[in-house]
């Protein structure tokens, strides 16, 4: 799991190891260059794509199943648009 310096505590590292997850947490007090930015931008880009859909940017739905359905629909539309441009 990738995380930034805000999660650099032994407590979090131990919890992740107990669950069988290898923590990739940037260290506090160490200069930048850990490489986490190369992975993080993928997540930030995905959030930006999802925020194109107003109903996801501002959550109007109270029911979790409706919100999940809209999220899945948005992901499907994003994938469809990406596939159209690649062929």
C-alpha cells in the first residue's frame, strides 16, 4: 500500500504487516524522491475523471447502493471513452 508522510507511524506499519500488506509509506524527515509521486498521480487523475460527473462530485444520494451504482456507471463511461480514443 502506498501512502504519504502523514501515515509514517510504526502503528500503521504494524497493522498493515499483520494484514499481509506491504507498506510503502514515505518517511518523515527524508528528502523527496521516494517515488510515491509516480504512483499517486494515477489516483489523482482517476479522481479528476470521476469529478467530471456532478452527482459524484457532490454526493446527493443518501443511499449507498445508489451512489455505488452511479460510481460504477461513471467508471464504465470513462472506460468506454478511453477505449474509443485508443482504436
